[in-house]
């Protein structure tokens, strides 16, 4: 069985801030900020099995 370390409060707070900032940027449609969350933009629509990979494809 593999054991995992529980992240400390600082790490958890940083993760929460990242997610909330990303969500805010999506809601306000600040796409530059939204896409800068990740090193490589990749968006999948599971219902239609559509994949958009890379900055240009995701922005399109």
C-alpha cells in the first residue's frame, strides 16, 4: 500500500487560490489569464469527445 503525505495548510491554501483565481478568470472571460494557469492549454469536452490541444485550438 502506498502512503501519501498530507499537504500542509500553505500548500492547500495555494491550491485553493489557484482554482478560485482560474474560475474567476473564466467567469470574467479573461482568457489570457485563464490559459496562463497551465503550461500547455488542453480542453476536453467529454460529452462530444472533442479535444482542443494547444493555445490556438483552445482559443478557437
